[in-house]
C-alpha cells in the first residue's frame, strides 16, 4: 500500500487542501448569505452558477492545458480560487457573490482535472484500485474536516474567509514543488446524449435527478440549518452524518444491485428517499434525535444513487466505452445540480425551511417512478453482460479525468498501452 501511495503523495496532499477549503466554503458561504438576509432563491443562484461553471470547466480546461501546460494552469486556477474567496469577504452583494462563486466553480473543476490526470499518469493497473480507494477516503475526510472548521470561527467575521483562501493557496505548494513529469494532455470529453439515452434512458434521467437531489441538499442544507436554529456544530454534524450514511450503505446497496435488476434497486432507493424526506419534513430539527436518524438514513440513498446510474449505464455499454459513458453522465448530472438548488430555493421561500425536504421528496418520487417504468419497458440483461458496481466518491463533484483512475477503465488503459 505504501509503495502505491508514495508516487502520488504530493497530489493527494494538494487534493486534501482543496477539499478542506471546498468543504469550508460550501458550508460558510450559504450561512453568511442567509445571515445577510438574502432570499433562499438568491442563495440557490450562487449554487447554480457554481455548478454551471464547474460543468463548463470540464469542457474548457483541457484546451487551456494543451496551450500552456498543467503546472501553469493549476497555478492560475489555484490563485483564482483564493481570490474568489477573498472577494466574497470584500463585497457583500448577491450578484457579485454569484459571479465569485461561478469563478470558484470553474477553477475548482479545472484543479481537480489537473490533479486527476496526474494521478492517472502515475498509477498502473496493479495499483489503480488502491490509489482509487485512497483518493475516495481523502475526498470524504477532507470535505468533512472543512465543514467542521466553520464552528471554530464566526461566519459573521472575515476570519473563516481568510482561512479558506489560505487553504486553497496551500493546495498549490505540493504540486508546484513536485519534481514529477507533467502528464499527457487532458482527455477531451465526448458527450453524445442521443447515444447515451438510447443505450440507457434510466441512467440518463436518473443521473439528472440524482444531480438535482445532491445539488439541492449540498447547497441548501446549510441554509436549512441556519433557518431552523441549528448551531454551526449541529449543522456540520447534519451534513457529515448524511455523508457517513452514504459511505456506509453505498457498497451494500451496490452489491444488491449486482444481483438484482438495478432499476428495481434504483426505484427502491427512490422510495426510501421519499419516505425519509417526508419524515424529515414532518419531524424537523426541533426533534433532534429523530431528525438526525432520518438524515443519516437519507444519506444512504441520497449519495449512492448516482453510482447506481453509472453502473446501470455501463451494463449496456462496451467495456472500452466506460470513460465516455461515465463522462457523459457526469455532464447530465451537472445539469441536475444546476436545476435542483433553484427549485428547492424557490420552494423554501414559499414553504419555509421544510421546503428543502419537500423538494427532495418530489425528486425522489420522480427518480423511483421513472426507474420502475423503464424496468417494464426493457428486460433485464444477461448477468454475464453486466458490469460490477463500484462506489464513486460522492464527497464532491467529479470530473471526466476522475473516471480514468477508476479501476473499470483498465480495459481502455490496456488498449492504449498496446497501441502505444
């Protein structure tokens, strides 16, 4: 294990700092915006801007890297991440924050793509599984650590903004000082929606709805905690236990889907999400024990459903199409993360904080209903043709380069090596 980690240690350290800063900013900014008295819909527009820019960066950053190289692009993007946080601290105005948040989304996606392409260059098929697992652990641990930094400061002061900017800057140092050779140019994403939908309609629609669910929860969960009177510690705990629920139940859920029709498992997960969202709507945060148990169990389906979509899509794809299929679903997922916060923000402005869980209940209903509908339209494929489920780190949004590290991409890697 140590031999697998050593060549990528500096990249994992950069990833850790970026994700700690991402967890901190993802919790801090909605809290401060709510404290400023901005409407939930306005705050949701920040989330939509971030998601839009993140998705656009997945398409644009590879071209930038081809022009000036990995190190220069990563340095520029990291500097812009820090600047965006500092600008949040200087200008407290909704439109400006939407712009600053969009800049951060573009830069964060580009930073991930550079790091992940570098990781992929350094792994072999023998070490790919180990590095992939370590990368998932680092991702979730760092994001949770960032969320728990917020209770150590006051969102109404500038200190936490400064700490976040420093963390983004720290992410540059390990990569900038690394003597490792720069990797090959980033892979250009191919996005063929018609082909994807023809092969797996349930995965396409499911990925969009999974993005809407995750986008609404991740971005407006902090607003919910603020508006229902939870302390910053309780709010961080709420976000963390949802992630923990996803981490614990993702593998068991995936193993069940390897044995049954994945669409039935997807439908079951949607029904569970509907029931738990309804419980959370009725038993709000004033019933702390029931509420936190419901959130923990909600996380068990809220995050893993995207992994189910990817596995189902690859059941109907050729093995060497894994990266293309997964990257295409990622773009669709990104579209969902743009819509989800807007819908939830509008509903929360009308219904109050409970509108978040009411919105999630509607999205889960649509997710379950469409998966069940598709299971009646196409028979289950032969077991030999199905891909194995593999967990996807749900602690943050992914980029197309992430799927090149995934052990399921080994078939494509082998073909490229033979061609070379």
